[in-house]
C-alpha cells in the first residue's frame, strides 16, 4: 500500500483565529497534523483533503510541491498561506491483498453491494476488499465514537440509526448506508463529535489502512468522499448556526439579566426570552433588539422588566421568532432608558436594605 506525507510551513497569516506564521502543517494519507496540538479547523481539513487528493493523483510527480507553489486556506474570519518545505514521502509497503471472498465474504458482499460508497467501487476491487471489512454490532444507547478520543476507522451503517452529537448539540441522525467517522479519520484521528446508537445497530468497520488504500487506488472513492465531506461540513455549520440563532440557554448566575438583555438588544435579535426564576416564570419578547412586551409575577412591560432585573438566580432560554401580531406591536419604550431605570431601582433597593 502506498503512504504519503508532506510538510507545509505557514508563510502568511491574515487574521487567522488559530494558526500563525512559521507554524507547520503535516499532511499524510491518514491524517492532518496541526501545530502544537492546536484545534483542527474544519475548513482547513476540507481544503487539505482536496489538496491530498490532487497530490495523490500525481503519484511520484513532485513538481507541484518542488515549485514552491503557494497554497491557501480561507473562508472564515481570516486566512493563511503556506508552502511545502519537504517533498512528499511516497512509499510502497509489502502488505498483501486479501484472497477472493469465500462463503461468508460472499454473503457480506451481497449485503453491502447496494450501499452508496460500495457502488462507486468496481466489482473486482470490492471482492478483493470485502474480507478486510469487519461487522460490528452496536447496542442501543452505546457509543460508537467518543468526542475527543482517537478513532482510526470509518463506519458504514448497515441497519439501525445513530445520533451524531457535540455535547448538547444534536448535529444529525444517520441511517442505513450512511457513513460516520470520516471527519476524525481526515482530521488527525481525533473525533470532533460523538456517535451514539439510537437502537440496535450494525455497522461495517473499515480500518484507516484499508480506507487509505481505497482512496489511493480509486479516484471514484476520492470524489465520493470529497463530496461527502463538503456536505457534512455544510450540515455541521448549519446545525451550529441554527442552534445559536434559534435557541440560546444558560444560567443567570453566569450572565446577569442586565447583560443578557443587552446581548439581544445589541445583536438585534427577534424572539422570546423565557426565564425560569425562583419566584416564577418570566417572559420578554424582542423584535430586532427592541422590547415589545414583558410579563413577570403579574406585572407587565416596564414593571415586569424592573422586577426581572433584580433577580440573580434561575435559568433562561431564548427562541427565535414572533407571531404576526407581535411583529406589528409597538415597543414599550427606549431600551437604554428602561435598562438604566431598572438598574437604578435595583441599586436603590440594595441601599435601602443595608
């Protein structure tokens, strides 16, 4: 099997939030290693994956790297530019191909032949690879992949369903024929999300070595994985964006009501802030950062806001969207005036109680 490794040096940093000039990136057929154990940028992974496919297609031709071509990564708040500081190390190993499938392999071959990834693999190649694959049962509620832990396999779901989560954020649900584990394989073997079985599930495990061989020898697999990776990155970014914009939640011990209200005002948010407070629930509706109504303890609008500003314990949850009637409602007053008056009342009450 052919292995690959190239080292790149960052020569320009234009407001990149993670990487700096002089740091190195190591790209191999198995992983992208980032400098000093820094976080792996998913945009960088996507672009380096495409670069890997291009370089692997060159086989032993190192002209592209030897010419000191400047490569770049961009798409977030900044960008970096980098050049190769070493020619790729491409070697052949003596690993033997598996024998043609027998009885059990033939049964597995029939089982997986219709899966999307398997359909892009020529029949003869699939026959040679099938005995390398491993069937794994995953019990309901069990984790197939743990965030932050090493993962050296790609998994294809044969039956059941799995949930991809990042802490409390649900990224997606995957079913029969779909793939998981490819992000950690391409991103230095560390999983960026956890994968948990929603029911009794069976997966086909493909080791990193075998997956590398598939990528190396079959251009169709390269194209399939590049498209899949692009789709996954889009889905992940959308999930994170929707989670932030559609629902923000936390504790008032970590962000006082006055600060919380200012966050929604300054960011022109439209939606409902629901508070679970020691003396009962509260509710404030924002339209483009302006307060249009508020309720707490039988109080409404200004008085309700002043009462909520005095609270220091409880939880909050913000959900985007208002009813058509609320979208037409007038704001109850100038936001900063309400905020300053409320803070003054809180301070006066504290002075009286001393």
